[in-house]
């Protein structure tokens, strides 16, 4: 009991787990998941090939049941589950996984659609012809052999591998802390690069990439991004874009179809077809009528039939971006080198393979040299024996047995033990004169072989020549044309919105409080009403925009805090006209005091448009549409349209004009204290979106701008409403043209007691017959309408006439023009609200 207690060790759980997991990790890294840099095989793959080789299950023999091979492999070399062995065997036979399959299989060995293979009891397998090149000369002591798991057999630690299998067939694996993703390559290209390296041991990547253009996947495709390939070949990590090979083919009825003949490596074809068909069913793209998989034994073919007048290239670009028709291939070249996992590049892989071949051919040559020397020694003994044949026969006949005959031959005639053994077992029919001649010929040939073997072992140039000769022999026998096309640049995919969205007219509305929506024209016409509630308007809210727009057009919304919010029309929630719609705060964060001041529909983002913005405390700017292009975060963040210098400042209004028409417009602005200024818009420079702009007016310390308008006609009129309820109409000509940043002139007559202050300034057209009314809303909800045609015009020094009683009806809250013809439900476009 005391002795047992002495064997108990106190260890922390952390130490125990660390030690055990460390051992486990080392095992799965070295003995399971990662390939050897020399032969490109994982242990299970190497054991499969070697076991089938020992069983004589080679390409020149009949197929055998896979179950028999799996049993031999499991029983002799790989004590793991039969399913894992069979899965590895099946993969070695799949010509869409390996560039040069190492096993031939009869029966169902799976498919590109992800179908599982038939059970091992149904399929038959044998080594392919090229796998013989991996195993060639393994019986000539070319590689180290170790005992198997139960010490009953010996297995190779690596195969001779007479071609660079790691590059040719690639590898995929995941272990503890390491993963590998090595793409397949073209056998001919890899061997050419290898031969060049033999001749130029100091060759760099640029030299080798003259031959190895890039991966060559068994499924073909187009690999784009030479820079990523070079990076992967340099560092072991990199990425490129792998896309399907497609063609747009015209068919009957003036229609087209997209035909896919090659898909990216390791993509499940059935899943790809299903995903493309989902795009059709869910109408994510407008124009696909049918998706068919027409693949057969002659090759892969996926057909996407399009509707009449569909944008074939646009649809194809969408599929490239949103399905596995195009993927990003990530290189992660990790292999076991010197018993350690290592990230390697192309040069290091080929250098390691060259060292392996030098070792293999050196050991093979040493083996052949010893065999030749041993045979020559025996042949020399046989020739000598034939020259004294009578004496030899007499000695043998005089001996009691074979052992004594060998001893006498060695003692009497100087034969070695090996020579004596060969003499005593010599068959009588060989004791002829012709056999002496044959033995002499054999001796001469052996002398030549020994000289050649010695030359190879003593001269590196001879060894290099032999390596090149045998490598080129493999290339000559197994080379095949490249399947994957390499393109230098990654093609940028641009998707035209018209491919995704059918172009149709809808009704778009934006309210001052931040609600926006789109509705079908049918819903609008069925629901529109003079009652705001029927138009989806909340109490005390109003439309900033209410118009017809196309689904392929764009909405720009401007807020009082200088922000711009962008939405493609087709992305706006499609709701019934009676519904309120989505609030901007559901996707974009805004201040609680922030409101919408203007919204515009822009047909195209590349139009030559300017936006004019002015603020309460006297800043004004122009910004071109090109400087307000939506960024990638437009769905969640607003963009700056003007920088406000003061926290209490706010944007009063935003106007949209044609860039070419800037010189035709004038700016008119009015302040609370009654000053007005008029100057050409051309004096306002166009600046970037983040700029604050320039000074619009020279304001008194306690003054601020209440309104600003743009006019392109000197015949326009101005309408002024004061805080006391007086309304005045005046001709624009009453306000002289001045310059920007001036204080301007008074638009009202100053009173000593209870002076008038401007509440709002509105623009009226020269032809007042277009105006139905000037609509004024008070703080108590009273609505007052003025017919401008019957209202007198005053000069700059008058205060107008009273149109409302602020004591009984409330202060002015909003003013707007109601024009002819007026849309029911549209609250007008020229509106001023109280602060």
C-alpha cells in the first residue's frame, strides 16, 4: 500500500490537459491531417497506396473489391475506422478532386453533386498507372521503413514519389492549430519548373513562375488575380478569385441563355443549381425563366434560360456576386517538413522535393551498385570455375555434402563463399561453351553498370542529369493540357440595378417628421384623400415630398442638422398609401430635434446637379451631386451635406438645380428683423459636402435668417408674412441686386411701438393665375387662405395689411402656396413652418 502511494503524483489539471492535448495535437498534425512536403501524401493515403501495391492491386491487374483493400489496409497498417479509410480511397479516385487520380474505381465513387459513393462491398478499385510513379523503386531501399502499429510489417515513412505530387494533386486538411489548402497544379508545368530548378539551384520565384503559371484545377474555371497567386507562392498564403467558365448563347425567339461548362473547384454542382433556381423563384433577378442541369457523361453543362429582352450580362454578374458561380480561393500552403508543420512557398516545395529525389536516386543507385558488384563477383567465380571445370567437378564429387564441397572449393581454388555457393548450385545444362560467352557478356555489362553507378554517386552533375531525365520521362507519359485559365487582374463586378428591379412608377412620399414610404400608383389612387389621416400623415406632420418616381431612381433627404440620407427608391418599404411608412430613425440615428427640410428624387446618380443649402445663421453653399454620392454605410449612417458652425444653427431649405443653370438663378433671403438681400447664385461657390460654405448675409447680433428662396425670373413676386399677421406682396424688382454677405435693405417699415418682424418669405410666380391660394396655418389650428390675385402689391417700405388676428386666431405657424393643378394629399412645395 505504501509503495502504491509513492507512485501517486500530484499534478494540476492544467498540466495534465496541456500534456495530453499536446501529444494528441502532435499526432494529428504529423500523422493525420497534413501532407508530407516530399510525396504530398497524408499517412492514410500513403498506407492505402502501399498496401494496394503489396497486394499487387496495380493498374495492370484486374480490379478488386474495395472492401478487401480496406480490410488489408486496416489490418496491416491503419488501425482506424473502415469508413475513414474508404473515404480517403474514394477521394483518391475522384477526378474532380484530384488533378491526377491515384486510384481507379469501378462503380459509384460519388459525384460533383455531393452524392455519396456506393458502399465498399459494391465498388472495385486498383492503383492508377500514375500512382506507380509514386511507388517506383520502393523495393530498392530508397526510403526509410518503420514497423507498423503491431510490429508485424514494415511501412514506408515516405514514398519515392517520382513526380511532385504535393503540387500536382494539392491537399486539404484541418488539424489542431493548423489547416492546409493547397490547390492542384498542372503536371507538365510543375515538372518543367522542377527541371529548371535542377539546372539553376539558386532560381527564385520569378524564374519558376515562367513555368508554373498558377493552379490548374481538375474542374477548370478561370482564376483571376496574379498578385494573389504570387503572394501565395511567396509566403504560403494568398487569395485569388475563381469563377466559372460561361457563355451567353442566343436561342430561338430572340432570347438568350447562359451556358456554364466549368464551375469553381470544390463547389457542389447540385447546390449551385439550386441556389441559382432560388434566385429565379424569389425573383431576386428579373429575367430568368428556367434553370436546368444538362450535365452528362460528355461533360458539365448548366443552362440558365432567360426571358426576352433580359440583360444577360447583368444577370450573369449578379450570379457571379451572389452565388458560388464565383468564389474566393484562399491559399494556405502548409505541409510537414522535417517532422514539423511549416508554411511554405513554391520555391521551398520544389527545393524540398529536389532534396528528396536526390536522396531517393542516391539510395537507389547505391542499392543497384551493390547488387551489380555482388553479381559481378559471382560471375567472375563462375567464369573461373568453367576454366577449371574438371577439377571443380572432381572436387565436388569427392565431397560428402554441399557444405564440405563449398569449403574445399574455397580452400583449393581460392573461391569466395558467395562464389562457392553459386558454383555448387550451378545447373549442369549451363556447363557449355556458350554459357562462358554469355557470362563474359554479362560481366562486361555489369562493369559498365558499375562504372555508371559510381559516376552518379561521385559526380553531382551526373545525378542531376539522371533526375532530369526521369522527371521528363514522367512528364512525357502523363502530361495533359492546362484546364484552368489564368487572368492577371480580378474583374470588378458591377451590377446594374435594372437587373435586380423591374422599372415601374410608384408614389414616393417623405414627411417633415421623418416618415417615408412608397406605394403603388393603384394603392395611391384608391386611397388618396384631402384628409391627412387617409394619406398616412400623423397629426401636425406634413409632406416634404409627394411625387411619382421610378423604382430605378434615387431619393435624397436633407435634414435640419445638415445631414443627407440616401435611399434607392426600390429599397424603400412598399406599403399601402394609407400607412405611415418607415421612420428614418429605424435605420439611421438622428437627433430628437432634427427634422426633414427637403427631399428630392434624382433620376440618375451621374447627373449634373447642384444642391443649394442655406442655414439660419447665415451660411450658404452649393454642393454638386458628384460630392454627395452614397457610401457603403448609407443604410445605417447619414452623410454630411453641410457643416454647421454653431450647435443652434439649422438648415432652412435645400434647392436642387441643374449645374448648367447656376448663372440663371438669384438668391433672395430675409431676416427676422426685416432685412432682405438679393444676389446672383454664381457668387456662392460649389464646395465639398463637409464644408460649411460661405457667408450669405451680414447679420446683426440678435438677427437670423427666416427664409431664403431661389428665383430665375425677375418677374417673380415675393410674399411676406409678419409675426403680427400682416401679409404683403411686393415685386422682386423692389429689392435691388446686391452682393453676397451684405446686410441688405429693409423690407418693412420700422415702427417704434410693436414693430413688425418677418415670419416667412415665399416666392410667387409672375402669373398669379397659377396660384389658387396662400394658405396660412396658425398655432391654434385655424387655417386662413388668401387669394393673391385680389391682394394689393406694396412697396418695400410698407408693412402690408392684416390678414389674421393673432390674439384670437393664434400666431402664424405655417405658410404655403396652393397651386393649380393641385394633387389631392400634396401639401404644396413652398412651405414655411414656425421655429
